[in-house]
C-alpha cells in the first residue's frame, strides 16, 4: 500500500509539473511594479544597488536644481516590493533585490530596468553596483568611490570622475572612455577597452583582450595571465607589466 501511494503521488507530481510547464505557469513571475525614489538632498548622496536578476541600468544627468533619484521598473517579488516601499531614503539608496536562494527556484521575474537621475555638479559619496546579469550604460558621474562588481554583461562608461574606481567583471566587455580616476580592473574573460583616461591604472587580466589607449598616468600596472594586452599612445611615469602566458 505504501509503494502504491508513493507511485500515485509521484505520478500526480509529474502530471502537475507537465501541466504547469505546458501552460507557462510553472515559474512565478512576480508583479509588475514601478517606483520613483527621491533623495532628500544632494549633500552626501550615495547609490548602492545589488541584484541577481537580469537588469538594464542607465544614468541620466539632470538639472542641478533637482534632487538625486532612482527609478525601478519591472516584475518583482512581493517581498522585494515591500522592501522598496519600506526603505529609508534620506541621503542614500541602498537596495538588494532578486537575491537568489533555494526557495526561489521556480521564480523568474525577467529583466528589470533601473535609471539613476544625477543632478549636474553633484558629487556622490559612493556609487556601487553588484550585479549578476547586466547591461550598463553609465554617463556623467562624479563620485568619491566608483565600484562595479559584475558576473556577466557589458559595461559602457563615459565621463566618470572619481577618487577611486574598482571594476570586477567575470564575463563581459568593459568599455570606459574619457574618465578621470585611479582605477583597478579585474577581468576574468571578455574585452576591456580604456581610452582617454587620467589617473593610475591597474589591470588584472585572466583571459581575453585589453586595449588601453591615450592614458595619462603616474603608474600603470598590467598583470596578464592568459590573453592579450595592447597599450598605445600613452604617458606614464612608471610602467610595470607581467605576462604569465600570452
């Protein structure tokens, strides 16, 4: 009898699994949601955003008379919506959404969109993004700390002015143009293109291609483990370059 009940429950489970798969109801897709978050002031403003979902992120420079703000749009879990609604946004937005865990194995909310609105002339205390799947277009940002921690996806950044910059990318292309900062880049694979940058530069390249052009630095450190690095038309007081294989 126990064996029969077990077989029956297994058959029912398989039948339900097939039914939800065919009807497209197997995965929980969350609720469509839109929210604008406005900071109280531009003084000591900061943005920190982390997500394990597929996110498209852009920055927009707005009038200096406006306050820094953030727009999120897409499908989100109810727990994330509650987190957004109940958050405190005085001088900083600090959000972590779509965290992967074992309880969300059947959750697929799809791509979301995030837009940062930064007033002209505003110097942020911090700009941090920690993302798994991403398409980034970052323009006209002034910040004390510029930090990108990425797993996969492409980055295009231009006119970034920062005291310190850190970019870690496992898979994807990183393109940074016409910026000024002391920058550290760690790239596992993919293409890294940095042109027209002022400031010290350190690159840890595992696999892939790095193209560096029109740099003006006191110190450039290139550590190439396996891949190719090209440095052209640049000025530096000190250059340290190592190649393990490549």
